[in-house]
C-alpha cells in the first residue's frame, strides 16, 4: 500500500469528532439489536448447560461449529462482497440487479456444494447427533433458509437500512430461543432441540423479505448474470474459504486436540471460556459488520477521509474494549456460575489470557477489514494461513508446558503478534 501524501496526514478536530459521533450512533443502534441477540445466545448456553449437562454444552458448540462450516462461504464471502459493491449503487439500477444476480448465483452454488458434502459425508459431519435422514434433510433446509436470510440482510445493510437490521437481529434472537424453549418444553432430545433452533432462525427470512420489499430492494435481475460480477464476488469467496480452512476448521480440530489431551470435564472448562468469548465476539462482529465495514467500503478511493475514519474508530475501540473486558474480568467469580453452572467456576484462571487475546483480536480485525474492503484476496488469505500456522505452533509449545492454560495463552500470543504486524503494515491508514 502506498503511503499517504503529507498534506493528508492531518485533519481538523471537527471531522474526527464527526467520525466518532457517526460511528458511536451506528454502533449504539446496532448494539441494541446485537445485545438482544447476545442475551439470546447466553440464555441458549444456560439452557443447554443445565438441561443437557456438560455434554449438552459440548453438543451446542459442535452444532454451531457445524453451522459455521456450511455458512462461512456465503456469510464471509458473498455477503461481504455484496455490501461492498451494492453500497454506492442506486437500488433497481442495471448494475445493482447484476450484482444481486451474481450474489444469488454464487450462494446457490455454495449451498448446492454444501448439501452434497452433507449427504455424502453424513457420518463424519453429523454422526455425533445420531441423525435420521429426516434430521439431515431438515438441517440442510435450515442452512438454506438462514443463508438466504443473511443475503437479504446484507442487501439491507448495503442500502443503509440499519434500523431494519436492528429489528431483524432482534427477531432472529427471539425466534431462535423460542424454538429451543418449545423443544425443551416437549422434552425433546438435545439433537432435536438444536435442529429446532436452526429452523426457527431460518424463519426470519419471511420478515426480511417483507422489509426488502418495503424498501424497494427486491428488484428483478431478469436472469442477467455478469461474468465480471461473478469473478469479483468470487474473490471474496476465496477470502471466505481461507476463513473456513484456517479459522473454523482450526477451531474444530483444537476441540479434538483438547479432548485427547484432557478429559471431557476439563475440556468443558475451556469450552465455557470459549463460549463466553464467542458471545461478545458476536456483538463485536455484528456491530463492525453493520456499521464499520459498509462505511469503510464506501470510503475506498478517498484516502484522507478513509484514514480519518479508521483512526477515529481505533481511538474509540482500543480503550473501550479494554474497559469492557476489564469489567468482565472483575466479575469473573460471579459471571461463570451465572452464565453456565456452578461447576464452571473453575475456569476463572483461563479468562485473563483469553480476554487479553480477544482485545488484540478485535483491533487486528479492525485493520483486516481494510483488506476486505479493498478486495486484496492474496494478502487476506496469506494472513489467515499465517495466523493458523502460528496458532498451531504456539499450541504445540504451550499445551504440553502449561496444560489447559496453554490454549488461551496461545490465543493471546497469536493475536498479540498479529496486532503488532498490523500496526506496522497499516501505518499509512491510521497515522
């Protein structure tokens, strides 16, 4: 990346204050909905931990990991590209319809591939849930509905309809928990409870389509498929593939490794810490994906405003995240038993390195959004691959030496190193 001209390195306090105000307003609006979604996730964790015991929490984590394997390519690929390319366009225009058509085509191909993988690799992927063919079919249906829902939510975000996003996120949270509550009321097996959770979330597609229609976003693409649009969105699929291979799959393997190193009870302690991290990571990802990234994509090609915006967001996030995570750490003796069960209080010693690593992770992601907005596929994939290799090496060194504590220590070291590299590499974008 080229350094900025010296004339652009300074900005008045007014744009900085305006950038902070705009980010905070958007973050607050998005945060209200994501707060509801997080509350739903916490309630889900609690229900499964109490209803299903340690095995129930493990099955929940495995099921959500399984969902991520099938939704990462659309969510972290196609939908990220859709927000970038639709953001500057007028809904209903010819170019707009072309991008929508390309996005639906690539999502369809991803879902078709995922369905084939699901049915051919059924035992390896979902064998732990003891599924029937009906269970597998309903799981595939749930993934299709959920993917279509997130696609049209991305279209709403690209159009700047943040309030609609807030409502839809709240609905998604409520309907998912309601599905689980109903399944538990009928005393269904945990495997069926989790399936009800997925299908209930998929039903959010109905209000999403209604809102898109209300805002005039359900335009006909008339079968127009542009090879150029498919190619450009395909680059985002490559970035998503790197996330799938070097993040989601790594998390899955890590859980396997810990189970081999330690017994299920000890591994459950790490799982509780990881679930707590997942919950506030969901908040951060949703806020940044709905507020920060669309604005970032719109400012590409405008070096001075882009630099001002990135700098002001970092000025808000660095101390804000430290304060929030520090507060969670201070409440650790109360937090774990309340969120999960009294048996999980023993995980308190794992929280400090986890929180430190998450602080560095969030700031690192703030920088890496720049690679996504600029569609720098090769660099993004290289970072994901390098991060996975670094993590594996750290785990190999720290797990035998520190036991279960080695997992969060490796997490903290991994993102501490990555953050240092991002600060140096992206210096022209924040100085």
